[in-house]
C-alpha cells in the first residue's frame, strides 16, 4: 500500500522559488514550464514537517551547532542505506556541497594548480575551479551507443601531464545518470592514489538509485583510499531541503580535515542553520519509507518519459539513467544547431530545461530534464515538446 501522494500538483509560485519565480530575470519570459534546477516539486512527508514545525514553534533561532542526535541520525542513515560506517569526528557541516567543493579547492590546491573533472558534468564544478584561479582540466566522458563511460587512459595522462592536484568526482554522475561501478571507481581511485591526487567525491545524488543498480560509496573502496579524500553528501537533494542549507562533508583523514576546517573558518562559516539541522535529523530518522516510495515514483516517471519519446518523438534520445532524478536527452537527430535547439525548447515548446552546453562545450545538442515532479507535469511538458517539434 502506498502512503504518500506524489501526484499532487503544488503551486510553488510566489515562494521566491528559483525554479518557478525567476523566469523574467533568467529567461526573459514568464510562461515556461520549469523542469530545470535540481529540486523537487514534492512536499516532505507530514512526520518531518511536524518536527520542523515543532522547532519553529519554539521561536528562538540562535547560534546552533550539531550534537549527538545529529551524528547518530547521520551514522544510522549511511549505515542502513549505504552500508558504510561514518565515524563521528569525520563529519563537517557546511551550508552546501558546492560551498564545500570551493573550500576544498582552496584548502588542497594552490592558485594555478590543475583540477580535473569529467565533462559533461554539473556546471559549478568548472565554475568553482575557474573562479578560484585554478586550472580546469577535462577528462571528457566517452559517449558510445547511448551510454557514458570513463576514458581511463586520458584520465591518467592528463593527471600526469597537467600535474593535477585534485579530482572532482561526480558519483552518481549528474547529468549523464551513470552510477559508477565499484570496478570503475577503484580504477579511478588507484590512478589518483598512484599520482598523489586529492579526491572530492560528490555523492549528493547517492540516495536516488534505480532498481538493479548499486551505488558504491568511495568509502567502500577501503581505508587505503581515504587519506586524501573528501566526500560531499547532503539531505538537500534526498529530502528536497536545499533551501535549508545543510550538507554533511565526510573527511576521514585528520590532516585533510584540518586543512578543510581552516579554510572553512577563513571563509567565516562556523555554526549551522537551526531549521536545517532539525529537518536533517528528522529526515534521516523518519524519511526512509517516503524515500523508497519516491524512488519508485521517479522510476515510473522515467518509464513514462522513455515510452513517450520512443513512441512519439523517436528522434529525441533518452540516455538511460541508473540513478538521480535528472534525465539527459540527446537532440542531435532533431537539429545540428544549438541556437535552433534553444529556440525549439524555449520559444516553441515553452519549456525551461537545462541546456547541455552549460555542462561542457561538447554537449550543446543535449538538454537535461528534471523528472522530480508529478507525472502529469511531465506529460504536459512532453505534449508541448511534441507540438513544438511537429508544428
Ligand atoms: C552533483 C551536484 N553537487 C552539488 C549540488 C548542489 O549542492 P548544494 O546545493 O548543497 O551546494 C548539486 C545540485 O544539483 C549537484 O547536482
């Protein structure tokens, strides 16, 4: 029996929502159906809202630091969902994973040092490297037969030739939807270890894994890979609380953690968001059942999208996601012009998706669609796309 309703359409307008309320500023139009930025159109389950309300009703929101109830909730979540043990002193709270990536870049590398990423990838990786005055090095993923693979040879060659100091790993990978296998991760880890490269493993999407697929946390590779490791995790994607600004950054090695903490303090960040902390504890303690149902719903959304495209828009190719609620679509059989594609999506279909070009210059004919919304909304979006392509 289902306990939660993911079909309800909730009006998010006029909540200062980045997804819904910034069309005029960002796209110069106010009539687009938004399926872009990675948050969800689903409400938290009542039991978690109640815990947040309880905290709000207390009425005092002074400086707040995590205590054992947070550490216990975090430890249990990662043990139960991912089978990994997180020791209490490994975790550092930050307001977000991107903030932690920026902090890690400053803590672990010097200006001008090379930092390696695998495009197409979540665009703040590249932006953060460049804005911090580091050199961006790209190990392009291989796109073959509708699937993405890692070019290990190029990865190692670039690490050596560019003397890369840090690798930003996206695991699972946004936007291509790959959930890297243990073997793939181990090969990357061995190369990084051999050349003394720090790894920031961004595992923010690791709670969204589809049937028959297993996420391997970097921690599972073994203790010998933890010396130069930072793992970015957060309840913000899993429970749709990005606006509450809490991320759990796992740093097993003391030296690495110290370096991170110094730069964290240098940025002036110390205590965390009080409501975010209450929400995180509640979500990690009470949210498992809701998440399980949500993943099933998302999987059915992928099925809907796949079937619609196969039947009605076969020229739009869906890259099969193994996890995440972001689906990568290849439009290269629809048009060979990025400008035309943008016109099609925005001006004709009236959709707001994330254009592939922001994830890397080789994917200008791709779009990323966020399927974490009621199925009716996806159906509406697909009807609009169908009309735009056929008329
Ligand atoms: C791979 C990845 N990392 C980080 C983030 C954002 O994390 P935060 O809001 O905690 O900075 C996202 C959001 O889409 C993401 O996809």
